[in-house]
C-alpha cells in the first residue's frame, strides 16, 4: 500500500509542480496586490491596505453591470452550445458508422485554427459590409446592414463557435457510456424512441451535460480575445475590463481584485459541479 502511494505521488508530482508554478503561485502573488490602494496619476500608495477594490465590485453600478453581463453571457453561450451540441453528439455516438469520422473531424477541425484567426473570420462574416450582410442586401431581404458586431450577438456567435467542440466531445463520451441494453429494455417495455430518450438516455448522460456545461461556462466568462475583437470597446466583460485595468489604466490593485474574484468564482463553480456529479452518480 505504501509503495502504491509513493508511486502515485511520483506520477502526480510533475503535474502538481507545473500547476503550482503556472497557476497557484501567480494567484497567490496577485492576492496582496488586490488589497493595495491605487491613486490615478500616482500609482500604488506605499504601505496602504484597503478592501475598496473588492467593495466596488458589488457597490459600483458599472462593475455590477459588467459582472452580470459576463455571467449572463456565460449562461447564454452554454445553453446554445448544449442545444446545438447534444443532437450533434448523438449523431456521432449513435448515427451511422460512415458519418462518425467526418462529423468528428468537422467538430475537431476548428480547434486546430488559431483563436485570433477564427475571430477574424467572424469579423469578415458579421461586419456591416461583411459577407452575410452583403448577401442579405443583394437578395433584397434587408435594406440596411444588420448590427451583428460590437454587441452581444457577435460575441455569442463567436464564443459558441469556439467552445462548441468542447461541449460535443464531452457529450459524445457520455452518450457512448450509456449501455445500449438499457435503451433496448425500455423499447421492449413499450417506450417509443422519444420517450426512451427523455426517460433513459438523457438522464444517464446528465454527468456529461454537467461537465460540458461547466467547462463551456468557465471558459466563456474567462474569454478575452473574442469579446475584445467581436465586442469592441462597447461590449465589455470581466476579462476585457481586467485587461484594461492592467494595461491601459495601470490600476493593478483594481485589476487584481477583479481577476481574483473571477478566479474564485470559476473554482466555486467547478467545486459545485463536482459535488453535483458525485451526488448524481450516487457517490455522495
């Protein structure tokens, strides 16, 4: 038993060292900075400590609006990715064998492209004189270009496209883990395909739905490049505000407080999802 523990510890140690060096250490270093006082034009006040950087997140109307917008964006992108991704995952896992490889490649291929390249692709499609608006105008369906960028619409479209593969891959694994005998037994008892899906398949894939939803939600609320490129300066979320606080306003304490609050929120969401997964799996 002792040898097994040592072997397991030896296998995990390199990963733990990387996690501590690349994630935990920067977060710990960021925490004291978030309690420092910042004065515009003067920088961080030496020897000063304050909780105002955290207080303004919940008291300032601007920051509250950004927080709610970020979480609302995360929920919306997650919901759309789930609605689109589940049928696609079902086709990959249960569809004809000849379609599995092409569909899987179609899902994975966008992940091979750079995030900036994909965002520029959506700019070319969604701009006021982009391919989509030009096509609709040429067809006579609209007279003026649709506002598809620098608002929530463009950001949602871009983020769904980027994070949909994560949802699909999680759901494919969950669907493939459902025993076909269980579905066959439901059909034998007189359940139709739709009832079998809602009463058997869907509940048994709840863990995959939860895992995919949490992954997409956490990635969405932390996204920076796509909201910056497709949302511009008019549609601001937590990640873009944090970037501006650090790089433009040089308000490191305020940016650190926002970043730490976002990190804690993501960790809490992951912890809650883990507890729910254990409970649904009968392990709690």
